[in-house]
C-alpha cells in the first residue's frame, strides 16, 4: 500500500473511531437516564399502584375469586386463527378453562337422562365469552342450566372470543360449518364491539385494532420494516416517553386516558355499523336456510343504558365517557331500523337493566355473574322457540 493510501486509510479509521466515541458519549447519558427512569417508575408503580381489581368488584362478586380471574385473564395467550385472526391457547385455571380448540368451557348437564338434546352455538365478544365470570357463571353456562331446568339439555359450543365483532363471528360460524358441525340454534350477542371498533378505527365493519393488523402485514418480509417496527416499539415502551407524556399531561391538565379516535360524524358511523350488522344478519339467515339451524340475534345492554348507577358504575361511566356518544348514536340508529327490530328472532336487550338498583356492570359492558343469569333467562325463551322451529 502506498504512503498516501495508508494515510487516507488511517484518517478514515480515526473518523470512524471518533464517530463511535461521539455516539457513545451521546448515548451513554440517554441510556443512564432511561435506566434511572425505569427504576423510578417501577418503584412508583409498586408503591402507588391501585389494587389489580377494584374492591367494589370483589364486593359485588361476593368473594375474592375476581382477583384470581384477573390474574388468569392476563395469563391467556392468543394464537393465530385463520380468517378470524385469533383464539386463546389451551388454559386451565381456577376460574377460566380453555379447551384445545380455543373455546371457553361451558356448564354441561348431567348425562344419561334420555332427555331432549339440542346443539347450541353462541357467538359474541367478551361479554358472551364470559369476561368477569367463572366458567360455570358465564351467560352460556347459565343458559345451559336454565334450559336443563326447562327439560332441554343443550350442548353449548361457546365460539365467542374477547374482542370479536359480528363479522368475525360470521366467519367463525362458517368455519365451524365447514368442519362438519351442525347446530340446531345459533345465538349472536353483539353491539358493543361493533360500535367501539367503528369509533376507534373511524370506519364501520372493521375488527378491533385493525390498524395493528395492517402494520403487521408482511412485516417479516422486509428487514427494514421489521427494524423500524422494533425501534418504534422500543421508543413507545421507553421510560423517557412515559416521562414526556406525564409532563405534557401536567401542562395540559388532563388525565390523558382517552384513546385517540379519528374525526368522523357519529351519525354516519352509526349508520355504517347497522348496515354491516344487518348484512351479517342476512348472511346468517342464508346459512340457516342452507344448513337447517335457527338463528337468534341479541343486541346487548351497556352501562350507558342504565339510569340508577351505583358508585362503581358511575366511576366506570366516567372512565369510558369517550364511548358514550358513539353508543348513543348507534342506539338511535338501531331505533330507526324498524325492519330489524320487527324480526321475531331479534332481541333488543338495551333496557334489560335500565332500572336495576344494584351493581350490574363492572365496566362499560361486562356484567356480574348475577346479571349474566338474568341475561341468560331472557335469552332462554327465544332459544327454545328457535329450537322448536328447527325441529319442524
């Protein structure tokens, strides 16, 4: 190597060295600050964190099992489910049991009694899945017990999943039919997730957190995209960002707990929600004609439908106040759908707990075990009528 080339190489190596030193000098204090803030936040969270479960929820439950239930909910792990996105991995706890197919356990009637048996599939979001209730105290389990008490043993298949919207439920039903399953009655329990997803996504008919699925699409096919996503996640989860957001909230004077939602006209959004829902009803109706089952459709109640609210419910209503206008607009649009409301197989349950003095809701939509039994009792009659129709 000639002397000029050697000198040039040395200058390049010195520049690289100096650059790394400069980068290290810049990053070292940032890293030290990040680690210090993480330790401070961890200590603060441990000392100042409220109980994982509101004591009033434990009181309403009449036992301490909600603490175990909350821990088990957090331990659930989702797996990929073709077309419908996700189902939980098998799980066995003291309050939650998930079978190998990702379905929540349902109370089963005693065997060997030689009674009438029906196959009942139920589809909905977390409320019908049983969020906030033990396996034998979910709406499907209460429904199975009530039907048993009325002389009918129901083989209930709970196809509900946390976060599902009505279109995912239709897809899940199609997949079950493809596998050879033939129900006598199919119950849909919807409303809350369809309206919430539309508000969060700014468009009706999408799944919960659809934008996350869009970001993840083909992520592993592009190293640059994967690196950018990893860097973005690192920044989003950093203590520095948490500190910056905390400072910003102090200047704004707000709590900062309201999710960011697109600017959309709620009336148009509500119309879209009901348009999609009615289309799904017609699709299910066509499937019912082809496969010989009878459908039942229920529009679920929410906290905002209840007038005398307990202290716990008032606090939850304030926490989820950002949802209230969308729920109100969707409810007003539902009231205008005379054709839907006139259907014999459609139940509007929004007024079911309107005047209930006791605690019914533990958040904006999930009901207590006692309330689950009331919902199931209301559903039992239409399910039996549907089953009678399927037999003819």
